[in-house]
C-alpha cells in the first residue's frame, strides 16, 4: 500500500474546480483500445447502506458517475463525524493486452464549515485480484479565517500517474477485474462547540464522477 501526501485545499480552490475531460489519452495512440464494460456496480459502507435510498448510476465507462442519497457527515450535528462508501465495480469485455486504472475522482456535495473545523476526504483504490496493491490519497478542506462556509463544492482528487493502481493485464477472456474505490470524509476540530456538515443539499445528493487512464501490458 502506498499513501500519497495529503493536500490542503482552501475553499476558493475547491469551489472553482472545473470538471476536466473525463478520458485520459492512452499511452500509445496508434494502438487499439476498447473500453471495458461495467458489468456490475455495488456499494457498501455506512454512507451508502443497502437499505437506504437508491444510488443513481449513469454515464457508462466514459462518464461514469453516481449519486449517494444517504451520504452525510457532521460535526456537532446528528450525523456521524466520519462516513464512508465503497464502490465495487466488476469490469468485463476489456481489450486483451491492456490495463486500466482510476485516475481522478470529483466529489460534489453541500458543505457547511466553521473556521475551526477541517474536512478531510480520503480516497482508497485497489483491485480485488491484488488487494495488497493499494493507493490512498487525502485532501483537507478549510474555510477562510473568521468566515463560515455554506454552499455546494466540488473536490477533485487526482492520483499521481506514478501511484495509480493498475488492473491485472487483460487476457483473451476480456476479464479486467473487480475495482474497489473507498470514499471517506471526516471532520476534526479542537472546538467541541463548532459545527460542520457535508452531504446532500435541499435539491441534490452527494455525487461522484470518475476518470480513467490505461496502458499496454
């Protein structure tokens, strides 16, 4: 397992994050590559309980996205201080001789954050076929001094190219593997009387978009 050093993001940087192009170019543009098929997607964790609201999955491979209607964390509120959801994606029908990896994750939700509370987002990714090969990254979101935030934000988690976790090399059967991506947020503060919230807003749920990269193997 390797851990990428955490980054601290101020609100101005987070709120201005724009969704980038959701496909990373292959290492060899002359080589054929056909995106695999997402055969199944399932979820686990206290932020996406099996008996909770329906998770909306959209976009297929190129613009894979989903919503998490039950995902909510708070500090000094009624929700847990830390919440997680893990997506389990079974990829089939891949091009033989290629590997794929998740490269970027954009998380959108509603944030209320007092100045002395920090929100840290953790992303962990691995394939079940090689669970020991894991990458974890973290971002910390803070608000400006003497100012309380209350608005929707998008947090962009980028896995450095040298740290991405590659799938097994796809063989003639087209089986890519079972990708697991865990998304967790946690609030911390030295002030027990502070308040913070991350989750859905009045009109929307927490959502994620993923970006991919691939290479020959």
